[in-house]
C-alpha cells in the first residue's frame, strides 16, 4: 500500500469521525484530490480539504512526527527479525527515551538488539517480562523500557511504541498558518464547486498532534477564505468552527 493511499485513508477516517462528532448530517460521497473529498450536506455537494496540524517540535528540537516515524520503523524491523526466527508469538510494547535524537543512532543495530533482547526473554504462552536498561549498552542509550508478553497465536502478536507527550494549546497563530497554507490551493479547484470547507484535524493518539482547546482560545480570530473552517481533535471529539470566513 502506497504512502498516498495510507494518507488518503487516514484523512477519510478523521473526516468521518469529525462528521460523527459534529452532528452534521453529512456523508462522504467521493475521494478526490482538489479538494480532498466531496460530501453531501443538506442536499448539496460540498468540497472538503483535509489537513492535519502538528506540534512544532519537542525538547530536542526534533519534529515529533519524525521521532514517531523512526521509532515505528525500528520496532517494525525488530518484530520482523524476531518472528523470522520462529520464536513464540509476542505482544511487545517499547518506550523510547526522550533524551536522545533518534536520527543519530544506527537504526538497524537497535532493531537487531531489540529482537535479540525479546528472544532472550524465552517467552512462553502468557509469560510476561518487563525490562529496563542497565547502565550501559546500545539499548540503554535509546530505550526506557520494554514490556513483553507471550501469546498463543500470531494473530494476537503486536509490537507497538508506547508514547507520551506534552499537550500543546491550540493557538490562533498555528491554525492561521494551516489555513493560509491550504488557501494557496483554492484557485486550483476551479468553479466546479460552489462551496468548499477546510477541516484541520489532530490525532491526539500521537504526541506530534496532542493539542488541547483551552478556555481562552478565540476561534473567531482565525481568518479563512473557505466557506466553513473547522478544527477537530480526535479522540476527544472536540469540534471548533473557526472564522468568520472572509468569503471567496
């Protein structure tokens, strides 16, 4: 599956969750490119452009999205090595240290060491092992802990990255930046659609998109050329309409 297909699938998922949370009587009619989707709302077709909002950086200056991507690849590679050895199916959770820049490590070496670590646990069905690093070693530099559980079937085997992050406040400036970036595409949509919305979403299951709508946030200060503009936070189901629109 291509990255473009995965991206479109994710955008549709969050658009559908937004429709549910907002209570709007709308349905997704078509996936497209400019704008991303067509929905039917109150008997008319509306174009919807969908974009995500990211936290700008973490304490080390690394984009959280990049940190997540690297850690996911390491764990996926470790799982492949482990399962190729024929070892007991395992449910594994790995927490990476926030003190180290993952772009500076040898990812293949970490994946290999991680697979060996889990293999050395000699997991049997329902045997659980919790590992924390000692004072030295490759894994000690990048991993805070590993939880592993032997499971009876491969369908129950999952390797995941345990994550936590700082909750960033939703700000007018951050949202305005996303609106302005997407507004550059409006002229390319043509005159086919009379109404176009913008949906800005954040997936709170990931630190790179962990936002909080605070009481002092003023959505009306965000200026948008789209007919309607929304911010949606998942899984909190927080829906905020931004505007008023400036008109197209």
